[in-house]
């Protein structure tokens, strides 16, 4: 079985590089004994260069950024281009997170960002997810539209550098109304593969990693990997609590080891 991808989305936390280093060093220590996981730490971009300095060449630990602009450089005050992030140690880039969508990232902006990042050597973690799981099933159309608009024009060979994170908005963050069920996730993942297969064919769609995100914690992580058959997890709040996050990494490692 392939390694599980466990992504830590630190969002706008912590406030200092000192705290960031503390969290990272606990995670690094734990990873020494966890050969079956790949942890992808996505700190605030200002900390990337410093955090990644001494971690090159560790196959269990990679870094990512949480957003990027759709141009590489130029007169764009406040923006960060994908190559800058790559040169600061990021290998992955989260795009289309619901919090970035809420702050103004439209489907067409996300599409430009994805194409630029993939062309310039970053792996993209594209987040999709609905506001509500309505009984009429409109949420399926929401997911389809996000995927179709965000991935328009992406070359077939570039899908090898794409990861999808399914994150229902109602399950994210402190205001989460519920956590998805592993079964609910599995159904969505099957649907996502179906939509993606129209882009790249069935075989490529079947191997695309699909992560679950939304209130993942030590207590529920394993169920998404076992019953939900998730390729990995995208963890927000719990990724800032080293004990909690390390427990998630251990569950994933143990699961892969036993299969
Ligand atoms: P959460 O966040 O784990 O705190 O719900 C997940 C996310 O927003 O990626």
C-alpha cells in the first residue's frame, strides 16, 4: 500500500518562528519511526525558508504553501509567486481552500493559479467542497463545477502532480456543524474520480490521491483511512497540537504497515 499523505494546514498560525520550530521539531522526531507516511507541513509562507533549511532530503517530510498568485513576479503588491515559494522550500501548494475562496479566490483565479504552479514545478493540493449537503443533491453539482472550472486546460501529464482534498465546508473549523462520515467521504471520492476521469481517463483518475479534510483529529483519522479509503488527510486545528497530529501520523503509519 502507498504511503499516506498527511497534510498539516497551519493557516495563519503560529505567530512566531520560535513556536513554528517547536511544533516542527516534535513532528520531525516522531517521523523518524514512521516510514509509511509523508507529512506535508504547510506553515505561513514567511516561515518556509527557515523551517525547510535543515530538512532537505527527508522522504517523510515535505513542505507546502497555502496559496500563491497567478503570476510569477511583477508589480503585484502583497502577492507571492509559485517559484518564490518553491525556492523557499515548498514542494506543494494548497489552492482553492474554502477560506481562500471566501476571501475572494474565484474558480477562474484558482484555475490560473493551478496552471502556473503546475508548470513551475509545484505539486498542487486542490481543495473542493460544498457549503451544504442538501437532500436534492445539488452539492454534487457544486463539486463538479469546482473541478471542471479549476482544472480546465490542465495537461493530462500534469495530473500526476495533483492531489484533491475533499473538504465539506460544513465540517471545517471551529464552527463545524459535524464531521463527515467515512462513508460520506468515500461516496464523494468516487464521484470526484468519475468527474476527473472525463479529463484524464479512468486509469489516471483511479490513482489520483484524494484526501479528506474537515475536523480531522486523532480520534477519527483512522476511520477515514480504513472505511473511507482516503489517500490521506488534510488537518487544520489538530495539526498545531503536536500530540494530536503525531497520533494521526501514527495511525496512518500503522494502517499502511498492516496492509
Ligand atoms: P480543521 O480545518 O481541521 O480545523 O477543520 C481543515 C481545513 O480547513 O483544511
